[in-house]
C-alpha cells in the first residue's frame, strides 16, 4: 500500500474512532431474513472442521449494507449498493446453493449480483465461484496473481499449499477483470480497494471499503487469511521469493487501518460473536492485531524450520 493510501485509511479511521458504537444493543438488523444470532445458529459446529465449511448458516447483518451470506465455516459477503450487489468469495463448491439461498433470504435476487471479488485462489474460498457466476451472471474481478489459478483451476506452482489440494479441484472461473494493488472498483457510491497481501497464497488480496449506518461510518476490511501452512518438508528459507512475499503481505495487512476486520474463516476474527452483538463489531487495531497473530505464527514456523535443518550430532 502506498503512503498516500495508508494516510487516507489512517485519516478515515481517526475520523470514525470517536463515533464507534460502544454497545451491542445499538446494532440494527434492517432485513427481516437476517439472523440476529448467527453465533448461536452455528454453535456446536467446530469451526476448525472441514464439515463446518459446508454447514449452512443463516444470513446476518455485518455493518451498513454489508451482509454475511456464507456458511458456518467459510465467509461469503454481500454488499448492497445503489448500482447492484457485490459478492466477496463463495466458499467450497457445496456452499454455492447455500450462498444463493442466503441472498434470497435477505430479499435480494441473485441476478442483481454484478461483481464477484475474490480473497484467494484456493478451492475452499473460490470453489463455489463457477456455480455462483453461472447463477448470477456476475463478472469476477481478481488480483493479477489469482487470475491464472482461477481461470485454469490449477494453483500456482509457487504456492506451498499445492500438496494439500489433492482431491479438491478448483472449477475454472472466468475472470473478467484484474485489479492491481491499490486499484479500486467503484459500484454505486461504494469503492472497493484491492490490497495485495500475498501472505497466505501468492494471489492473496484484501478488500477495503466504507460503510455507514445510522450516521456512523466505518472502514471495513475483508482481510485475507494470514495463516501460512506448508508441508513439513517445505522450508520457506529455501524459497526466498515466497518468504519475501509472505513477509510483505503480513506487513501490508498490519498497515491497513480498519474499523471492522472480516476474515475468510469467520472464527479467525471471532466474527460471529461480533456480528451477533455479543462483543463489539469494531476495534481500532483490528487489522493490525489480526496480522500480528499471523506474523508471530510465521516467525515460530521459521524457528522450527531452522532447528530442523541443523545437522545431527
Ligand atoms: Zn487458502
């Protein structure tokens, strides 16, 4: 992120800090189909289990005109604008009909979805996109380094997670447009800024936009995953390009000044308790704290790698 962009986010955060909603009770749920307690609806579903990824969740209100339409384990977001709907991610292939059902439960027509934005090019977040694209007629916008994997269904050979994807094909998706780092998509009055955060995957992209509700305006960030899984025998130290990208992606994530952090795995940011109103939806350091967790776990991984490389005595 450029200095000017960072300055703009920092300024917008400062302007809204004093307006942060303190009490959960003040949250509103303006659409009848939205759940008031998605945390309770998904209670008992282990968020760490792959089963949660295809367990249906009710739709729920996040903030302003942003809605949660994903499953109990994987996020999909719907943003209403005056110029149509924007969908961010779709989840696993089995989630496609669940996401469509949630869009309808909120009273929207899936045909109103004009754009689909992508967090990263893995089957558990982009696996539903081919079906969702077909059902909605929407155009997919992706980061330049997501495009090849999405179009071919084959993850980048630079991605250390490739061995984990056996048996989980990503159905090819037609990408209509790429969005460069710091590029913006404006739909109606909402501008989505893409920030390349290549920590979790080479194409990892975070999306930032503003929402207002009851006179309060906040910066929302769909902050991509900050986990850096890799097979045990993969050493980031042997892949300096990937190592540098992970560090760059995590550092850029930490610099995003957001009021509301939303993560592709809802449990990674306690999202359900926040949107159910049990705890505050906002935190002035939400993106920084989220990135910091990823930075610490990655440092620990590097330490383990270094130790495992020491010659046996
Ligand atoms: Zn992933």
